[in-house]
């Protein structure tokens, strides 16, 4: 598929996070390593397979310099604080999530870049219908994360309508992946549980056993980003904040599916009231019909496929690490 929305060079902000770690690799595989500039305020994995720049997304000068230097035509703006961290540090969350997006949009406006902005199920609140949450519905979130996501959706629409900036985006559910750890969200349990199952055969969950939330496996999420950015603009009625979904489950349902592969796996619960309250205000499942109609969105992974793939990848990574340890121990004098 041709990248109609971004035929030139791409800048990814927050590229060392959970999504960026896989998105950058996927974009580089499609368009070549030199075409994708990864950036972050962390530097620990900066020397990997392509260009990397230190960019604080709240600093308009750094953003502008890197866009000019690399002749960037599309910005995939992933830098943000996630829901649980944002509740701990609401002022920082406002600064990173809102000021960062505003500056990205301003630089995009000045240099003619398109912009991808990821919203979240966190953009909804307790007044929103929780099952099959419609594309266009009431949005009164009660978290700082949610406030920044709704405002971000509106700001992206505004920059398209007012200035013609080609902004596009989706509302992600909780994302599950094995490549990079999640960054302080309410849905992080659904990643932690796999690592704990493979390493220890047990997990203590911070959400209630019946806390149902909308979820997605990372390969589907990365494909969604690439597809919405490549979508034919004449078909788009919504540009930003498309509901997308793949599955919906509770911690006890996820544990049961893990037990299909690891029968001795056990789960217990120590509820974190802050994250439980956030989860209680989020949709259990989304209606993604607008994304299906406007750019042919369709997920590939359901719960059994996700669990099988996560466990296969984490087990082989675990076995590899253990055999490296044994080799190192054997090599000692
Ligand atoms: P993450 O926390 O794993 O990564 C965010 C990255 O941003 C980190 O590497 C961090 O170092 C970087 N960062 C923080 N402040 C920065 C700044 N000022 N300038 C530049 N970089 C900065 O997050 P993620 O899971 O990769 O999420 C990326 C985006 O997708 C966020 O906007 C998030 O809200 C959204 N999203 C994620 C999920 C999910 O489940 N992972 C779900 C819905 C939406
Ligand atoms: C979080 O839990 O904060 C994220 C999200 C769903 O936005 N995973």
C-alpha cells in the first residue's frame, strides 16, 4: 500500500515507547530506515537501526529544527503521559500532552506536514455508553489523561478545518505487546500478566476480576496507524479519533485463556482504587463501524490468537535469556 499521506520523511515523537518501538520498525520496513527519524527524550536505545534525534515535543525550537534538518513531511506524534502517570502528575500531563500536541500542530502548519495523533478509550467518561460506545457520543472524561485526549481530538480537527493541516488519528483501546513495556497506563495489567505467567506462573492484578475493557494486539494497532495515514482522504468523513477495536475481555477471562497454554497459572487480586476508578469510567467495547466504512479497518487478532502469539514470543525470549545466562555461567573460570 502506498503511503499517500506521507510520501516523504517521517518524524516519530516518543519513539522509544510501547507503540513507537514497533511503529518505527514497521515504517522503516516499508519505506527504508533513512526515511523514518525516531525521536524521544530518552536516549537509552537511540543507537538502533536508523536515524535518531533527541526531541522534547514541548520544545518548539527542537521540533522545528529537526523538521527542517530532515525535510519532514509527516509527524507521528506519540509523546505523552499515559492515564495512571497523568493522574499522579496532572500538571506535567497537561504540559506534555497538550503543549506538545499544540507545538507539533504549529510546526506541521508552518512546514506543511501531516500529523498522526493517537487518542484513547480514555477520551470517554462515566456518562458515555459503555457497551459498543458510538463513534460520536458524549465525552466527559474525569481524568487529566482523558481531558487532554478530548482536547487533542478537537485541536486536530480544528487544525484541519482552519489551516488545512492533514491531521488523522484513532482512539486506541488498551494495547498489548511483548517488545517494549507499557508506560504507566490503566490497561498495563494485560501486558504484565504475560510476563508474570511466563516467568513465575502467577500474577497479582491491580484491577477487579470483572473489569471489562476494550483491547488490541500491537500488530493490529501499528497496521491501523499506517492504514489511516494512507487512507484516501475523499472517503474520510471523520479524520481524527476513529474508534477502533479488536476484542473486549476481563482479567479473569484473560487468565482463563492463558491457562489454556499454562494450566498451572494462577491469578490473585490487589485492587488499586485509582486505576480501578479510571477503568470503571472507560468503555467496555467500542463501535468501530466508522473506521470500517471510511478506510476498511478490520482487526486480525482475537483473544485466543493474541494469547498464543504473546506466550510464544515471550517464552522463546525467556528461553533465549536463560540459555545465555547458562552459557555465561559455564564460561566463568
Ligand atoms: P509510552 O509511555 O510507552 O511512550 C511514550 C514515550 O514518550 C516515552 O518513550 C517517553 O520517553 C516519551 N516522552 C515523554 N515525554 C516526552 C516529551 N516531552 N517529548 C518527547 N518524548 C516524550 O506510550 P505509548 O504506549 O507508546 O503511547 C503512545 C501514544 O499512544 C500516547 O499518546 C498514548 O496516549 C497513546 N495511546 C496508547 C495506548 C496504549 O495502550 N499503549 C492506548 C491508547 C492511546
Ligand atoms: C492507558 O491505560 O492509559 C492506555 C490507554 C488505553 O490509553 N493504555
